[in-house]
DNA sequence: TCTTGGCTTCCGTTCAGTGGAAGGCCCCGG
DNA sequence: CCGGGGCCTTCCACTGAACGGAAGCCAAGA
């Protein structure tokens, strides 16, 4: 740890990124001193680096003197594949699902040991829900999370199950054996069902969105041979959250599967073609 | 320029940010060499820095060896106020507008001399449109842009009008005098109307979302006195884009104004209260 | 008035960052 | 089969950019 701490912040880039990482949902705006404290940097250093980040508009400084994440960084972030490809492709299908059900529709990916929420549609009428776009929740307690974990690389599943898992409600499965069995069932069935395992009163149904042949050239050809590579981890998971007293959530599975398949297909298609129309973009140089 | 170029990339932070800035909509995935060329950095330097950014998950490297913007950066970006406050607050009202009209609903802010699109709702049925969340378009050619420019600081308006303006269609107003008159009219009316000035066949209507008293303590008190500070620049603009043959787009103004007012009010309210519920967030330390 | 806490600037020291060069890999064309 | 041209990676001696302690400024509060 001493060695790690030694290594981590030693590089300039590292220090700069530590400044950025000092922001989170609970602290979206920080004074210089707070920033320095949270990033564990000397004030003078934080001042210089934050100033530099500001001049590049990675940070912005409000009239109150506080630093916030800058529009430039937000713009950059939108270029991440989760947003610019996955979200883009999935959105119309998610909207169809929303309009048909008027419930919370979720799109998530696995990021390390977390469910990372990529998009969420909800109206006034939907169950209020803890998820947040860009937010994280444990994999084992959410519908989309179980769908992702069930399809994940065995090594990842092992690693996940080998830890002490948080237990948001009394219904959350945390014992290794039961959770493992549940995940196998999810994999077999092709969908995950979660009953109040994250939030009391909420039930969720989720299906994986299949990863297409990873290369850009596996097109119509018969998937290798019958044998082969273990099935690739799902690209994402698509889920719906409803009130627990709603009749038969399993009824939602077929439309979910249809949408997931369509998304997977479109993901594969768009993996090939070049770039969409470019416009009038990212013009101003900083400083 | 020589001096600028000299200054810009000289700092490590600068170099790192140049790497990030090498990505754009048309180039969301870059090989190391492309990255180095686009950032104008020696290959060895780009290699080292990109590796460091990767270890912090600001960049990710695909199985094809290409770098892409990382999920971590995307997550960070979502903490920017445009997304975490403005978008958050505006979204439900935008959805109401969408459900009532089924047309493209836009939320945008001014960023320098550009319209920066913060959110966009559109269904299958809406006019296909050039805007993109996180994308930029000229201020003078779009509905939201004109609403923003009309309310902007006079210095900004001056600066904008003093340049040579792009002319996406034959209907775009680019002569200084006419555009200036148009902007005054927009300010007087309280809404902007754009007829095929950006895209042939599309018309848009937009209203400003008022900036609330900037301090967190101007609450109920009478706005200073009658005299005072020039009216603050709008926080954002809200707009609808429809096909040009649709009857009377001005009919959309009242609902837009209502929504914009509601958004402004909620923005003011949420400016005060502390932080929303924090959860299970940003857990893993890199490397 | 004095204190406290936040912010900014300065400047001499030093060590992290630099980038040319060399080597490995793969693909293509002769 | 070999040579050339992409890519990517690693190495390492030099050097100037980054560091951060310290001092000074300002505003709020006691």
C-alpha cells in the first residue's frame, strides 16, 4: 500500500486524474481546498493543476469559486462506446418498450464488479428507482446485474462470488451457493428475475443483449464450427422494473427478448459501417 | 501561433488532454499511431501517456488495439452540471412535451459561440434531425441557438455577429443587420422561430429557460430593486423541431413557455438544497 | 482589532517526463 | 524467400517542467 500510494499519484497525469476523481455524485462542486484535500494533493499543486484543467475546460469554475466538471469533459465522455454506440443503438427499442409498458426501462453494462447504468427511461408514472444513468449498483442485487453476471466470464463470476456481498434488502441472495445456482438458472432460462432484492416493493426482469462476433468479419458465416470459444460475455443487459404487486412480470420476457435481439443485431450491423455524418464539431481551442 | 503552439502542449497535463481531444465523433476509436499523429505528439510520448490514461480507465483499449474513450471518463462527464442538474431537472418536462407533440424536443446551452445540445428526445415519428446530444451547431441557425443568443451578454452577441457566419441553407440569416434585428425581435417576443435556416424542411420554435438569481440566497426577496444588473443570460433554451408544412408552429409557444418556466423554477429550488441520496458509487481504485 | 480559512503567487530544487533510437511483429508485394 | 513499411513496445541518458513550502492577500467572523 505504501508502495502503491507511492506509485499512484507520482505522475503528473495521475495527479491530474486524481483531481477529476475527487468529484462524485455527492460532491459535484468543490472549492479549491476541498479539491486538494480530497485528491490528497498540496494546495499549491492542486491550484496549478486545477487551473490547467480549467483552461482546457475539463473543469469549470463557477462564480462561487467552486470547481465543477466542465462541459468539455462531458462532451468527451459522450464519445465513449457505451454512449455513442450502445446507447445510441438501444434507445429506440427502449422507447418502444417504455411506450408499451410505461415502466422503468434500464440498459446496463458490467464494469468490473458493478452494474453500470447506461440509460434509463422512466416517466412520472413509473416506480421511483435508485438507479441513475452513470451510476453503479451491485451485480447480484439487480435484474440487469444478474443477467450480466450470469453471462460473464467464469473467472469474473468466481471473483465476484468470492467476495463479501452487500445486502440491500432481506431478499438479496448473498450466499455463494444459492447465488451461483440462481445464476445458472438465469443463464439457462435466458432471463433474470429479481424480487425486491435491491429495493423493497420492486421487481425486475432483465435479459442479456448478446455480444456479436467480436471481429468485424464474422458476418453471415456459420459461427466458427459447432465447437469453440466459450460464448462471449453479453454486451449489455436490458431490464424493466415494476412494482412487486404487478401481475406476472414474466409476461415481460418475450418483448424484452425481442428488443434485446434487435439491439444485438443492430450493434453488429453498425460495427461494420464506417462513420456517420460528421458536422460542425468541437471547434474552439482552449486558452 | 508559434508562441501558442509552444505554450499549449508543453505541460504534461496539456499533452494528456491533447490525447483526449484527439477523439471526436468522426474518430471515436484510434490506433496509437493515429492518436500520436492527431495529438501531434511523438509516438513514444503518446504511448506512455495513453498507457497511463488507460490504467486510469480514462481511455480503454479494445481487442483490436484501438483506443476509445473509457467508461470512467463517461461517468465523470455525467457529473457536469449540464447533465447532472440541467438535464436532470428538465427531462420530465421535456417528456411531457414529447408525449403531447411526438416531435423532436431539444434542450441546449450556449457554449462559447456554439449551441451545445444537452438533451434531445425524439421518436420514430419525429423529423430526423442533425442535432446530437453533446453535439454543436451554430447559434444563429437553430431555434434554441437564436433563443440563447438573443438573451446572451451584449459583448457575446457583438463578438458573434462580428464573425463570418456559416450558411447551412439559403434561408439562414447571416447579414449582421438582419440577424441583429431578428435577435431583438426574439428577445422582445420571448421566443425564437426558425424556418429552414438549418435544415430544409424543418422549422423550429424555442424559448429561453431563465437563469435564476445566481446566488443561493436571492430567494423570495424582491429582485434587487427595479433597477439593476442586466437580465442574466438564460440558463438554457428549450425547443421543438417540426416539419415545415405543419400548421402554425407558433401554437407550440405557450406549452414551451410553461415548461421553461417550470424548469427555471425547479432549477432555482434545487440550487439550494444539499445533495441527493448517495449510493454505492465509484468504488474501484485504478491500477 | 485579531484570527481563521481560503486563495494566489513566487521561486530554487530536483526528479519525473522526454523522445530518439533500436528491436519485434505482421502483412504485403516482388 | 526476402525486403520494406506499417505498427507497437521498450530502453535510457539528459534536462527543463513540475513541485510545494512559504509568504502574502483578502474576506468573514469573533
